[in-house]
């Protein structure tokens, strides 16, 4: 089993309201739109994240928090996603969810998990994409 620190250093994917990474030179108003969603659509986006995770838990064991509590009650998982920086372990992968963000980050997913996440994301009107490493890391 990989440690939290090891997982956070692994390649990641993004579960997001947008279909791909917004380039830094984009002429659009990404930050204004992001602020709008975080202010006015926060609960709706949180519910999409919760729905995705609960449906994922129908197929796979989920562990919540650093103590890796296996298959917490749905209400507990939902509360964590709504109120804290949630750590969700799935096999050897990690999903992080910040209540202030419109996305979740998936670290070290295997192909079968990616395929399942892609299908579940589509059902919630979300997208799964891999960030450009240079832009993501600030290099």
C-alpha cells in the first residue's frame, strides 16, 4: 500500500466541470467563471462529486481519510466532501476533494479505474482529463 506522500507525487487526473485544462494564455475569463461557480453553484457541484463517489463505491471499496476508514456510510462520505479536504483511497489510487474547488484530483489510477471514472463522470456532467504537467507544476 502506497503512503499518502507517495500517492501525492504520482501522476494525476482531474475530474472537473470543464472538459480539459484551460491554457494560461486563454482569452476567456476563467477566473471570473471559476469564482461564479464556487460562489453560486457550489452545492450543485458538491452534489455531483458526491454522486460520483457514491456510485463508484457501488463497484469498489472506498476508504475515507488518512486512517482509511473502509466504506463509510454514504452520509459520512457526503459530509466529508461538503466540509473538508477529503482523502478518498480506492485500491492503490487517491482521490482528493476540496469543498472550495470545482474539481477533484485522482492520483495513480489504473486503467480500469480511469474507465469507470470516465463513465461515472459523464453521468454527472463532469469530465476526466490529465493536466499538462508543465502547466500543472508551474514549470
